[in-house]
C-alpha cells in the first residue's frame, strides 16, 4: 500500500496526540525533579505538531496544484454503503472516479462499481473537507452518504450547471421516529399504552418482530434507564402492556423505540419530551385557548387591548398571564377566573418593532396552554420564513377501502418571523400511477382545528394542486391531507411528497414572494390501502371429542373465532354437518355469543349437509381489534324405535363451511352497508361429540388394605355407574401391574362385589399387562352366548363395585402397583360394532355396550352395539390412577444369584455403533435385567457400567471411531443378587464414519415388511447399505442398494435378500440433489411413498463456485483488519468462504485463519500493529468444491498510540514525541 494510504491514518494521530497532551495535566503529579523535563517535552510536542500541520498543508497544496482534470458527472441518486452500479445506472463508478481525482480524499482509488467501506470513508473525508458534515452516522446526519448537499458540491466541482433539484427516491437507510406519545400527553393508566411510530428502510408486513419498545425515565435517554424491551411487528402501531417487565407507575416517562436488528440497537428514537401517566380517576386535561382578539398594528405609545378566550375541561379555575415580547417586560398580573371566561390585557409599546406577545393559560393542576399573536408597532418592516417538514403527529400507515376523509399526509408548517405567511399554491405529488386518481378523490387540506383550508380537489396528472389561499400563523401549525378512498381500490398503497420550492407563498397579504425550505422533497410515509376482510378459524377453546347420552341438549360442540380488519357485522353464515352424520342425529342447533343465544334452529334440514343462518343487524358485530367467539351447541337425537335412522356411536361434528364463501353464503356488512365476503375458503375441523343410549362412568376406589402380604390380596378396586338412561354391559377390562421386590402374582380374577360374583375365572399367571374377559363362571346364562362370550350388567342409574384379586407370594420388601388401562383411539368403524370387531381393533383395553340393539333386536355378543373405552367418563386414554400394595419384608429372603450370561458377541454396525448380544441367564425367582460394562483399550481393565438393559442385547452408540473397546455382562434378579461376569469380548470400531442419511420416511403400514427403515451411505460413494430385519429368523441383515442416477431421476435396481424379499425404488432428486422423493415396493404387494434426506448431494457436484471478487481490506483506530468481498455464485449453492493469510509484504505461505457462512466479510482481530499481512479468500459449496482464490490484498495495521511500559507523565510524553518525530520524517520526505 502507498505511503499516501498510510498518511491518511496519521490524521488520527494528530487528534489523539493533542488529546493526550491536554490530558497529561490530569495524570497524577510526579516528583518536582521531573517538572522541567515535562514542560520541555510539552513544548517540543507543540512545536512538532505545528511543523506537522505546516507540512500537511504543503503536501495538500502540492497535490491540489496539479489535480487530474477528467470530466465528471455529478450523481443524481442517493448513494450509500452496499449499492452497486447495476442499482444506480453506473453512478457508483462515476462517484469513485470523481473521488480518485483527490489522493487525500480517496488514496486507494479503487474503481470497483461497488460502494464499499473504502468508498464510504472517502465520502466522509470529502464531506468533512468541504464543510458538509463531519460527524454522526449515515442514519442520523448523512455522514458517509451522498445526499443532496454532497451532490451539489460535486456538481460545483465538476462544473456541472446548477439546476433545480430533481426528485430522487428517499434513501432506504434504516430510520425510526416516535410519533406518540412524543411529549406533553397525559395518558390514563388502564393497563396498556398505545405507541405509534414511522420508519423507513425497515421491513414491514412480514412475521418478524423487528421493533423493540421500552418505557424510560423522563430524565434519561439511556437504555439502562428503561424497562425491559418488548418486541413487535413493524406495523407503526403497538399496544404496550404496562404490566410485568414494562410496568410504569403514574409519573413522567419517555418512550424508546429501537430497531432490534441494528448493530447495538444504534437505530432508535425517544419521545421528544416527557409525557404523563396518571391513575384512573386522576386525569387532568390541559386547558384550551379558543381564540385571541386584538390589534395587529399600533403606533409607538398607543395602547392596545387583547381578549383571550379559554376553557378548562374539568371546569376548574384558570390563571392567565402574558409576555409582551422582546425588550418588553412580562405582565406580572394574573387573572383568576371561572372555568370559561375572557381575560383582558392592555399594553402600550414604547418602541418600534414587530412583537409576538405570548398568552399562557394555566389550570389548578399546573397544566397550561399558550398561543402567540403578531403586533407591528410603528410601521416596522416585516420579515418571515416558512419551513415544511413531516409532522411528528400520529398518522396511521394503513387505511381501509371505502373510508371517507382518510389521512395520507401530516405536515408541520413553521413560520419564523413577525408576519404570518399566505400560501397561494400548494402542490402534492405521488407515484406515476393513474390508478391513484381513480382510487382517491376529494382531496382536502385541514388545519389543526379541523377546518378545511384548501380543496376539495382531485388528482390530475399524478398531482394534487391546491390553489385556495390560506394564512399560516406565526409559529408551528399542523396541516393534514385527507381524501376519500374508493370501496374497490385500484392501488394497494400510495406515498405523497411535496417540493416546497414549487409553492407560491407571500408574506402576510402582500406580494412579497418567499421560497419555503427545505430545498428538497419532503416525503411523507407510505400508506397502505386494504379492503376490509374477515375470517373464521377454530378457536383453541373448542372442545375435544366428548361422549354424551342420546337426547342430551345444549351440548357444546364447536367454538368458532371471527377476526376482521375492519368493523364488520355478520349477516350470513353457512355451517356443515360433517359426514357420515346426518340430520337425523341432531334435533336442534343453537348459536351463542358468550351466554347470549343468537339463533336456535330446531329440526335443521342440513340440505346437502349444510345449513344457512341469517343474523339480524348488529346482533354479531366483529370488531377489528378484538376477535369474537361463537359457540355452537346441539341437541342430540334420542335412541328408540321411533328414531330408527339415528345411529348410537355416531360422531357428530358441525363446522364452518368454507365452500359457502364462493357461493356468497358467508357474508358481513361493512362500511356504508357494503357486503363483505369471508376470506376463509377452507372448512374448520372440530372434534365433535359421540352419543350413546347410555354411558358408563368409572371411578377408582381406595384399597381396603395397602399392606402387601403373602396370600390373596385386593390389588385394584373401582366402581362403574350406568347413566339413568339405560343399562350398560361390560365385556372386557385390561390392567397393568408393576411388581417391585421379590413378589409374584398368580390366580388373578375380577369380582363384582355388589352382586357377590366373579366376572371371570382365575388366570393362573399374568404378565405386566393382562386382560380380564367376562366368562360364565358365575354370570347368569342370559349374559352369555357361550362359556367364554359373556358380559356383566350394570342396571340403569345404578353402580357396581369391582375388585381385582390375586394370590401374591411376597419374598421381601417390595410393592405391587396396579392401574386400569384406557383406550387411545376410537375403533376404525364409524359407529359401533360387535364385541369381536372391537377386540380386533388396535385399541381394545375396554369393551362395553349401551344395549342400543334392544331397540330393534335382541342384544347379544354379536349385535353392533359394542365399542371401546376411548372417551369413557372417568377413564383417561392413559389409564386410571394407580393403586399400590407395599410389602413389609416379612417372609422369605432370596439370596441366590442368577447364572452367568454366556455367548457374548459384538458386531460393528454400519450405523457407527457396536451391537452386543448374549444368551440369557437363569434364576430361582427371575432375572430382572443385565448390567453392561465397558472399558477402552485392547488390554484395559477399568470397566465402567454403561447400560442396564432388560433384554439380551444392547447397541452402544457412544463410541469413538477407530477405537478398541472391551465389554462384559452380568445378570441381576429382583433381590439385587448379581451373577458372575460373562467372558470379555474385544472389538475395534470402524475407522471412518460412513456417509449418513438424515432420515428416511416410509409409509407407516410398511412395518409389516420387516424393514427397520435405515439407510447408510458408504463414504465417498452413492452406494447405500439398507438395514432390515428378517421376518423369519428375526435377525438384522443389510442389503446393498446402488442407485442409478440420470439427471433428476433416480432408480434403484431390484434387490434380493436372503429371506426371499425384493425391493424396487424409484424417485426424483431435488434441485440440490439431497432429497429423494418417490415410491417403493418392498416386502408388500402394493406401491407406497418413500422419501430420503441425504447429508451431501448425490451424483457428486463437481462444479466449483465462482471466485470471490473485489477483496478489500481496511483498518480503523485499532489494529483490527476488516475484509470484504463480492459474493460468489454456484450451480447448487455457496456454503461459505475460507479466509487465508500470510505474514510479510511479499509472503506466499498462506494459511487458513477463519471461515464464514452467509456473509461476505470477516474481521481479523489477531492482526498485530506494524506488521504487513496478505489476504486471499475462496468459496466452498455443499459438495466441498473450492473456487479459485480471490485477488490478494496487502495491509499493515498501525496502532494509533503505543503506550510505554511506564505510565509516568514523562514517559507518556516522551513516547508521543518519538512517534511524532517519526511521522514528521515521513511527511518531510513526501514534501521534497
């Protein structure tokens, strides 16, 4: 890099050196012996600084005497960091060529067509040199941005004729501004606060929460003095809760709004002044001044009288005062008056001039309002100016179609001087779209009192021009642009701007023309235009499936949620009865708004499965800010001979019918009576209810004895109650037991203790989960169709108590825990089935009947009135609460250990795991599990337990590649007795991790094929090992699958396996060649879907990315280098970049120092001051293909100030003097 480049860095040395010289006086005082030395050093430093400044000016003159003089063209765009030529019509290159004319401004002189960090620094130097701006940021002051003032200076230096500013698009640099509360407001604390803001350069309309809002102390703008920040969408409006982390007590506060994605939250704004939060009932609103009357001109020495009219909203007393203006003392008189009166003030001016007396009205609570008038005394010559800017007042960023008087712009007009300003012509403009004029009509301009001062008029040639003269008073006034919006808008949004220099403005009522400021466009916020809409969804409070008795009334079945973008009144609604339910299953349907009945339709027809409802006006309004809920309830049909068409067990579900939207059956009434069709075109899907002739209710009862003893015990007790509607029949119950300790269970039976009979004969042995089926052991013959096909009856309205009894042999301390199991899903058939059909369904823990077959035939085990316990009242799908018997350790103690496990073997699996298996052990009572131990190394002995399986196999997944492990196993019984160890087996894991598959999705029904569903990709290949389980031998085997890839089509040839099975796979590769979607046939006769997600692309991608371009390096005030480059492209996708560095101005031994992904910049924080470095970058894609290297850049970071080892004043100053001498020597060589 040239010395000129290094020279630009010395400017920082000047500033910091001066700071250190001044700051040295603040350092601790040293011994008096060093005072003379310190004074001498300070004098030398001041002299050196003066010489350096002189040399710098000489070099500047040398470079400015012979500047390059190529022609240049001033840019017309706002140019800023990140822009490129293709976005600015080549103007970035033009800017860089212009800046390169001045080595002191743009020493790097790189013409890249990309506005990067080097260009931004050059623009900042240009702005500072020419006095445009020298501090701040691009967002706040435009420092580093080529805006109107910078373009004007470039035009001047290029010799480009000055022309009126042309409209340029506003810079999209992120910015944000608080609109309200912005200071002075009084907010009643009702639990929330409405906050509004405007922004630019920040995304809107997405689902990301980009804005943070905090409530801050009134005397501070530091984030540390603010509450927690809540995040919101960038909609321009948020309702902030004043509870929790954002709690704010009554008092003075400010709002802070920040852009969360900005670095360190650097883009933010706060309220201009504090606002007040007051408790409910303590609100005090400021007084209002309705007018001031009095003379506008006087002679010197002539008296004038002014009357002030004001009103207090709380009807309290008011205090009036006046300040008569410059060089005239304030009137110290105050007038205490009732709430609404006229105060009169008289004053005599003693000198010529234009005065602005200010009248102030204050209420008892200290709130005040003031206003000013202008008085010309002695014929003074008036002078005034007008400034136009976007108002800080609130303006919503969205308006609804059909709105009258919608707001599209709010501006502040500030008259500075002694005379008001008269506006004779005021133009507004919008984008070149004739549809704006067809959408917006009757434009009018309103003053802050709500009076129309100009208009109405319409848009002509994309402009709205007001020619009605109106007077703008001295001071700040707010004016609002409003228009009517068509109900069928032809545009979705509009943005207005005005060019004040094109206004026609005079002072007062004379003819003295003035030009308002600013000299560029005033651009107002964009306003979205949306058509009112409403939608329907299933509310989370909608009930899950429930069971009810036939004939039940007002059963809640569905809760619908209605939302709207504008206030809507529901007029028509179509509901559907979901098949296979029919109109015979319900006798009435009712629609409720909370507890208010809206409509009740008895015997609904449900023609074609749908029913239409019409709503009286205003009976169901939908507010735009608050969703409204509608509850749908039904009366369920009875069961009986006269109701032969309804079917017990039927699921009845009623939903919103989305198909009705297209037919105009779901409508609401909006603004001006316009009909608005629902935007929801899909059906809701509620859970519904099932109805039965009767229902059983289950209740667990406490055990009579909870101490476990050897002998016959009651291990579970429960009660079943039949609904008063009819009897119920109980066919099957399923129980689960957990046995701890040395206990065994035998001869389990279920007893109906109410009728004192067994429901089923004793089962000699049972497993952890066992079923109890009613048989004819004790049951009457009328309750059986054979010896084993029986049921127990609970009469209508009565209860039966049941006890589960078992013979227990207790071998020590322990417990027996039992629970009644439920069912997780309803049987596959639509309504009810036979007992055998229920038994064959996947979920069959409980089998019962409602005797509904009695209404048309004789009930039996084969009539279709049986079902399971899915939603049986009192019984969860996960089962009932447990009952436990605890042992007392009274009996036999087991001291016999199990036998030693044998035949331990180990296998290295293709999934980077080690599989172990062994032969089972034997025990006098029973083996409860095994303990697997492992150590690392071929001769290791320090075994550690790693697993406690209950089966004779284990898969170790916690291994390291290419590592030798030793394993051993021992058995354990219920008493805790341990067997001896098995033999030790040694195995070495695979040396390389195979290519993997993220996951594979099979059709669930294909588990019958015996497939485990795992593929493993062989490293560096497109060959896979398919892991499956042989359905005959129950062993795990692998089959090799080699896909044939042609373009985006993949086919796996037919593969045969040892058990005779075959597999056929076909599919399509995704664009990145990492997802296969297709079908397969494997072990089953029909074709099923299949999908594989693969770690790296198939059919290896061999195309490397393009090389990164325009690599640049930059450093700032610390020895930390920042790199940036243009992004690379790739046929599949760039995954990241690798950054390499070597040390020395001509080094070639590059080494990688870092990687990045998703960004094209890197910061080297390890760079040392004064050391030259060279950098290069290359891109990498998902397949590991590397691009060629970027260009090489060389940079030497320079530490601005190197502190000496000793921090005494003398040492600090000596270090500064030495560094300044070095800088001066370099400058002298340049000046020669």
